[in-house]
C-alpha cells in the first residue's frame, strides 16, 4: 500500500530541524525516513490502495515506493 505522509524536513545546508513541510508517498514509516532531509512525521494523511492512483497524485515518492511503481510498469499484468 502507498501511504501519504506529511513530514518536516531539515534545512539542506544548515540542518535546521522543522524547516519545511512536505507531503511524501512512502510504503511505511521506515521508508518515509529515507526521504532526503527527513526530520519527522507530522501525520499520516491517508493511503492509496493502487499504484496508479499514487503515481497520478503528483506527490513525490520515496525511492522504494518509486521502485515498486516502476516494477508494476514493467510487468503490465500487475498494474490493476
């Protein structure tokens, strides 16, 4: 399942915590922590049950979520 998280990020140069808020699609809490400049999760906003909806949302994805999405594109039988 693809989850939408609202997170704080750190400043890319100074490392200041809580610098910006972003919405990110990730597979789980451990995965969202791999997002660049991740600070902490504010809240889980919801979930996408299918990969197509997650991709079409326009939100950035973690590498693991993107990799899972790309795998589905290659094997078209599993898209829906």
